[in-house]
């Protein structure tokens, strides 16, 4: 982690070659005034005085430029700090850009937001693109990977929902009794959690004993208090014993692969975001002016 000292706009870092030239110039000046006392040098004092004047002009110009740079930093720092604050806020929002296989949503419409990345704020994006091309490239590649991952996961979930729906319809045709209430996405979400979260509870029937199940016309299947289906006991039991268990067994490897890709994208995000924090946010906060340009600076 970088450490920054207090802001001091009078101390501006310059290239090493400029410092070397400045030292040589000052050395020449000292030698000139010493050699003036020598009669031989006095005969050529006119030429040396002309050189000295040029040297003094160069030195004056150099320090004037340094003062100009200090003033530019003083004027641009508030803008850089605002850019840094806006990026910090945006990065916090991006923490939820990747769809977590352990936390699938209630419906397809809840997943739509994950099919497109949120737009990077306009002016900070211009600074990122013009001032930090390497980070800009990494960020864009990560965004494309996230959108692709989200799309593949959503497609898998929706295909699984269709598979579940078709299974229910087949059972209804054989049994003749439709479910009173049926949440396909919740059931698929449960299957994902059952695979990925160690110790996740099994679903529970509202009627616990077999005799109670046989006496009732409708029974509920819940997990952690959340209703998945309310239907006749035969359909509920077959859903749990056949579809859910078979789905978990047959899709386990695919579900784990999604989770591994999710973790990889999260780690990559942490690296890129940390680089942005160090290079842009911390630099704006502690070191003055960030790199790059935007339409307002």
C-alpha cells in the first residue's frame, strides 16, 4: 500500500536530468564569478556576461514553470478529488454486478438487470481511458466477462425452470390435480443452494407424518420458511423425491462450475478495484492531481 505525506504544492518532483542541468548551470555561474578576478578572464568578460544573462533567463524560466505547475495543481486538485469520490461510490455499486449462484432471484425479470453492466460515470470514465490505459483495458475485459457469465447463468436457470415446468405439467396430466401455488424459480434457487451451501436444510412439509399427508388434500413444501409449492401430497412428495433430488445430482458439476467462475470474477474485480483505488482515488486524495483529461478539465 502506498503511503502519502501531507500535501505540499511547493515540492514538485522534476525529472532527474533537469536537476543535473540545473546543478551544472549553477556551477558554471560560480566559476564565472571566481574567474572574473583573473586578468585573462576579464578580457573576455563581455562574452561571459552574455552567457551569464542567458543562463539567468533559463533559471528564471525554469522556476516560473515550477510555480505554474504548483498553481495548476492547486486549481485542479478539487476536481481530482470529486472524480475520486465518484469512482469510489461507483465501485461500491459494482460489488453487486456479478450474479451470485447462491442468491438467485425470484423471477426472470429480477435477473434482467444483470444482463448489462452499469455505465461508468462519464467524466471519471474519460480520466480512466485517457490517463490509465492499462487499467482501462483490464476493466473493460472484466466487464465483458461478467456480462457473459451472467447471461450463461441466467440462461441455465431459465432452462431449468422450463424443465421443472414441463415436469409439473407431465405429473398433472397423470394425476389430474394442479398445484394451488407453485414457485419455479424458488425451487431452482433451492437446488443451487443445496449444492453450494454446506448444511443447507432440507425442505419441510407442512404435514409431517405420512398419515397426515394421506388425510389432507393440500400440503406445502417450504425451505427456511419460504413456500415453494402448495399442492396435493402425492405431487409434493414426488417433486421432492424425484425432480429436486435428480436435478441436484445431475446438475451438481454444472452448478459448481458456475460458482467457481463467480469466485474467479470476484477475485479479478478485487485486483482491478484495488488498482483503481491506489492509482486514482488515493492519488486524488493525497497527492494532488490524477492523470488523464475530461471535458471539464
